[in-house]
C-alpha cells in the first residue's frame, strides 16, 4: 500500500471517528436536555436546541460518508447513511415529544 493511500485511509478513518463521537455526543446532549440537565428550571426541553442537535447528527453521519466516497471511492452507500441519519433524528426528536 502506498503512502498516499495510507494518508487517505487515515484521513477518512479520522473523519469517521470524529463523526461517531459527534453523533454520540448529540444523542447524549439530547437525552440530557430532555431530562432537564443544563436547561432552565421548570421548563420543558428547548425544541430549537433539539433541532440543532438533529441537524448536527445528520452532518456527523453524512460528512464522513461523503468524504469516504470522494477520497477512497466506494464505501458505504448513501442510502444506508441516510437511514442511520434519519434514525438518529427520530431518536433525538422522539425524545422531546415523548417527554
């Protein structure tokens, strides 16, 4: 394997790892928001903040996939990535409507 290929794989791996951390962070932040940690007292979850978390989750999933497809060619399908992104949005926004 050439050095250039190793650098590409490393960059994609870093993007996937950071995207996974950001996605998990968004899910945890949404859970904490719904449970009332860090928000104003005696108020429900802030819907605008949960929408921001949902958009960030979608970006955390789709950006590494698009980078993977662009740099390495191939990789996970956009449909699979879209389904994961939609599932995350449903979880984040579903938490707010369930409370």
